[in-house]
């Protein structure tokens, strides 16, 4: 699909772990945005930029389909969607503009405290609950381990206690959630940060010039923070 919108469209998470820092960076880059309104589209007041405020899960697809020009997204969601689309033969391309310093976490396999983990082969034949079946399968395929994934979009950490899985594969930052659910991290499989990505198709010269200017500002803001 050709995107001939004159205004640059940037997709950001509407509310969640990436939204405050994505918005703060855009503001530091000089964009004046009125975020009080609870709208899908927020118009920037001083530049030809619109923000699309959506669920983070939707951002990789919006970029890969060329519906949004830029987007802030966690690498975990981005690579999961990329693998899924590649498997389905759907458009899965994007350009990486910049890795951010925020949104850091890891995708890890966790099991009950008494589980005797000796390495990936200890997971052979288990049912593993996850929201990231593609990343999990890529890792365990590389290790030559057979398993069954149980897809859950939330409450993954209660699956072992509920008897619907033997282990889980979920995002971890402090580990407090695992601990509160009687689980221990046995294997990290993917390290993630937020990234800024751009749609693959060429932008109009005006829009690309604006992106280039914004990226120079982003670079300055991020360097000043170091
Ligand atoms: O509503 P929407 O779909 O937009 O949001 P969401 O609920 O799917 O995502 P959100 O806001 O929770 O996370 C967005 C992104 O933040 C993720 O895709 C990751 O890239 C990144 N991120 C960084 C994290 C965490 N840290 C994190 N700790 N995402 C989730 N968590 C979870 C973790 O799984 C656990 O359940 O937060 C909980 C607390 O973690 P602990 O280890 O500190 O206890
Ligand atoms: Zn989400």
C-alpha cells in the first residue's frame, strides 16, 4: 500500500511501559503535542507530524504494512511479529533507525522453584505457556528441543499453578513477578530494548527530510543524556 499522506505518521504505544519515554523523547526532539486528549490521532502543533496512539502489539504491523511511517516498539514484539509474518508470507520488512536506552527487559523461560534445570534439554516435551510462541520456538528449535506451546496473551505467570502448562516463557525485568508466583528464571532467550523503526517503502523527499532532521535531534537528545 502506498502511503501518500502529507503528514508524517509516528506510531506510539497509547499507554504502557513504552509510552511515557517515547513521548518524552518526541517532546525533547521539539515536537509540540497535546497529549491530554484521549484520541487515536494526536496532531503535532509545530510540525507536519501526527501521532498514532495504539496498542504496542499493533505497531510492527502498522510499519510493515506502511500505514505508519515511524514507530517506537520493543524488540520482543517487533521480532515476534516479523517471524510470524515471515511464516505466513506477509510483509515483514522495516528499517531500524535507532535502538533506545529504555524499555529494557529479557524474555526468559521460567519454571517452578523445585524444577531441576540442567540446560535446554530439561525442557524436552514440556508444555510452555507464552505470548511469544515464535521467539520461543526459534530458540528451542536451535537447541533441538521438542515442546508444546500454550498461547496466552496475559496471566502467563499463573499457568503452571493453574495446571495448564509446565513452564512459562515471559518478559522479565526485576524478576519480582516470577518470585511472587513461585517461579524461577531458568533460561534467558532474548534481550530486548525499545527501538525506533521506519517503514521500508521510500517516503516523499519532504517527509524523509523531516525524518532526517528529527533523527539528528534524537541523536543530540540521547547524547546529552549519556
Ligand atoms: O496495552 P498494550 O498492548 O499496549 O501494552 P502491553 O500490556 O502489551 O505492554 P506493556 O506496556 O506491559 O509492555 C510494553 C513493552 O515494554 C514490552 O513489549 C517490552 O518490550 C517492554 N518491557 C520492559 C516489559 C517489561 N519491561 C516488563 N517488566 N514488558 C513487560 N514486563 C512485565 C513482566 O512480564 C512482568 O509481568 O512486567 C511485569 C513486571 O516485571 P518484573 O520482572 O519486574 O516483575
Ligand atoms: Zn501489548
